[in-house]
């Protein structure tokens, strides 16, 4: 199966997971910089919020996939 832009659906999921990992790492770096005094509190809070939003998106996508799978499994053959 492919997405609307013609790329495989698995690739889209892979990109989403990579984005979650990247934003999490960026948030960790921003917090580390804030704690050692070389970064700003605002930058750390923004990075944390971006990481949280990306993670919540991934969770919602997972929930929809599980729900779709369960719906398909309940269909009579």
C-alpha cells in the first residue's frame, strides 16, 4: 500500500518514528544545555513541547492503526 504521495506506508511510519526519536534527542540536548548554563530555558521548553507533540501524534497514529486492525479482524468473511 502507498500513501497519497506514492510512497510506501511503511516508509511513512518509519519517518514518523525517526522524527519522534530526533525531537526527543533535541529536547534532551536543549535541557542539558539549559542545565549547564549554555542554553536558554525558553529553548528547552520549546524543544520539550515539540517532542511531546510529536510523540502524541505517533501514539494517536498507533491507536488508529490498532483500531483499524481490530475492525478488520471483526469483519465476517
